[in-house]
């Protein structure tokens, strides 16, 4: 039986949804608005809602530190770590999804448990390792760290997707003469493309937003956008407008990516939950 | 060539034996059917031959060569799965051509072979479609096409018809039999349907609880079942079994009479009973008779007979077709 929803109820729900969305989006909106204010306007009390639409902050931010260098560092680190993670995760998830052993669940839980450890607990040893191996403030060093940090999530997501693929089809490929890598490349991966795509997107976003390690293990050369933002919060006190301009620049690319791939992301996050 | 030999093959899953000890010889070009109730290990046996499962112990030979430790890709066998297992992201053309691609066949040869297979299987018009755009029967044909293109040593069929509706099943049964007559390649076919086994096989292997109960031609198994299990499994409707005084008279623990060898009469006979359900098939009628002290027995009569439910009747066996079994169920000859 179809549920009858009255117009009034619909209106109420729509209004509620807009209010919740606005509350969630407000910090981002406020950051964007602030980035177009002068520093005086930014700290004015009571706060000014409509900025004077100056782009001075953006110019100053670009002069003080090169946005595009940080931007490309972020791209390298997030895309690089995601691709490496996928290369490792696809075979691991394949093994656990299609030839599970009594210990598979434990291995999966153990991987996930590493995400529960507070990162600051291993900061000092990690820092020393990075210093001694010359990985400090390098893009490749950060790429390795972010690969390792996100690997459990990538494996988990792929594992869930692979479990949806009938094992018969992989067996058919084996019977058709496909050796291991051909089975993965020609059959498993093409069938799992939607899942792999949303895993990739989510992981790029996670890596892009990762702030703890990227700030602590870089100085200037390899600093991605997260470090770029934080550099505006310290030396000469807080400059809200410039900080906001830097933040807006930093989140803009990922916001656009997220917007464009909304469908994939939602499908990816709810996959398996609604079947 | 495609002879298959199993020597004392044993398989257990996590300590639980599924195939205790199976030895079997399949000759080149034979159509062999593994039949048995679900869970009897027939699919496992097929998967062991395919290489999709590893044997726990024992030897599997293809054309005399020990392939026990070889993976499925290198055994040169083709398999048709119950679920068809087509590659959903590939077209029919790519599906059928996949084994050739894996074997690095040159493009021109591959295209010719795919076209040939498609013609044989009436799939020419569907070559550029994806599997999801095909009907069940067409999908089954694609699966068969994928199996025949690379001329395997033997075909393995794992309950290939059980997802099709009854009419299509009969057609595909005939098509597969015809295919076997054309190709003359060894086929091993797994089914739980004894009608498929009887109609298609050169040789039937009856399995029960992982054990091979009997191996033989369909008529051999029908005429001379080695034990009560085979006698009950082969033949439709299934054989009637009578125990107690009825069997004592024939010096057996149990006697078996097929429904087609049971006579029904209003006047006289060996066992008295009452008519239960009648199933009218047009050409035949099956009567289920409640026999006093021996339970439900089935009689097959030709054409129409006018016994009504509740009518008192007499049953008597055709004396030349009484099967006798001892206490352990083995046939007495």
C-alpha cells in the first residue's frame, strides 16, 4: 500500500531538510563569505553577513605562498596513495572474498583496528623513521604514509564489492584458460568497476583531507593544501579573512569533485547495505 | 582425445569427507552422466575433474597424464555452469571468444571460430548483445558456445538445464545430445534429474553420499540395479518397495516392483488395497494404491482406466520383473 503523504507534511519535511542542510553547510558558507571580507569586516561584532566582495585576500594568499605548488602536492599525494592502495587492495580483497579461510574475518577486523589507534601515539617513532630515511618533507614519503593509513578502508570496501560478484564467473574464467592475472584484469576488475570507482573517489577525498600526518611530516617542499591552510593560522596571529581565502581555495577542488561524483559516492557508501 | 581416469579420489572439506573414495574410468567420446540426490557429491566430483577443487588424495588423469596438481586453466577442459556464468560486461561475441583470447589465438581465426559457433547455436543475430539482454535459453547457448570454441578435451556440464523451464529443458536436452553426436567429444554431465540421465547418457554414474553406487548404461541400471538405492533412483515413477510377509514369500528382505510391472485388477491379485490418488497423463495413468500392510504403491497403466478413489482393488507383480534385495539393500540375483 502506497503511503499517503499530505501536502502539508511534505512542506514541513522539505523545510526541515533545507534547515538541516543549511546547518551542515553553514561553516563552509561562512568561510567562503569571510574570504571576500576585509580583515576588519571579518572580526566585526556583530558579524557582517554580506561581505564587501574584495578579492584582496586571494591575491595576498597567492603572493605569500604558491597555491598551485601546494595544490599539485595534494594531487600527487592523494591520487598516488589511492592508486598504490588499489594495486595492493585488489588482490588482497580478491583473496579474502573468494577464498576465505576461518581466519579471514579476524584479518579484516585486525586491519580495521589499526584505524582505531590514535595517530598521535605513533607520531614520534614515525617522525624519527621519516627523518632517518630522508622521507621527511617529501611527496613520496607522504604518499606511502597515506597509502598505509587508508589501505584498511580500501580493502574493506573492495572486499564488500567483490563479495557481490558470483564466484561462478571467476571459475568460468579459469575454465576458459585465464591464468591468475588475466582473471583479475579481464573479469574481476571490469565487473567491479563501479565499486572500484567509488572506492577510488572516497579514498582521494580522504587523502586530500588528511591533515595530521601531512602537517606534521612536511615543512615547505612537500606541503599539500592542508599545510597551506594551517600556515595562515600561526605566525602573525590570526587573519580570519586570509585564512578563509586559503581554506576556500583548498576545499574548492575536492568540493567540485565530490559534487560531480555524488551519485558514485552515495552508491559506493550504501552498497551492500540495501540489497 | 579425452579420456578421464579417477584413481581412489578422496575429498574432504574441513575434515568432513564428501567423496570418501571414488575410482572411475571415462572413455574418450563418452557421454557420462553423474546423477544422484542433492548433496551426494556429484558436483564436487565434477569440480575435482575440472580442477576447481583440489583433491585431498588420489589421482586424476586426463588421457593418461596425471593432472591432479594442475590448475583448471591448464587442463584443457570446458565447463558449462548452472548459472551460465557469462561475463556480464562482455558482448556475446566477446563471451564466446574469451577462451580463444586467453589462448592467444590470432584475431582472424578467433573471429571465424566465434562465427561458426554462433551459427551452430543460432546466436548469429545476438552477437553484439550483452548477456542481460538474452533469454535463459539463449544465455545457455552462449555458455555452450564459449565451451565449444576452443575444442576442449572434454565438456563438463554442471546441472546446465535446471534454470530453464520445462519445455526449453526438453529442447536443450536434445540439442546437447545432438552436439555430442556431432562433436564426438567426451562429455561429463551432472544432474539430479534421472530423466536427463536416462535420455542423454551412454553411461550413468549413480552417486549417493559421495559413494559411486553403480556405473552402467541407462538400460543396464534400469534392468539390473545393483542395490535398492539405484533401483529407487532410476525409473519414473520410482520403484515400489515391499517388505515383511510380501517379501518373505520371495525369500528377500525387500522386493521391488516398478509401477509399469504392477498389474491392477478389481477381481483378484496378490495384494489387496484401495485406490488413492489417480494422476492422468493422457497416454498413461498413475494410480496410487493404499495396500493393506505395505503402504502406498504406484501402478502405471496405459491409457485411461476408470478406477475411482476408494475403490477396492487387487495388485499383482509381473513375476519376471521382481527385484529382490537383502537386508543391506544389495540386489539378490
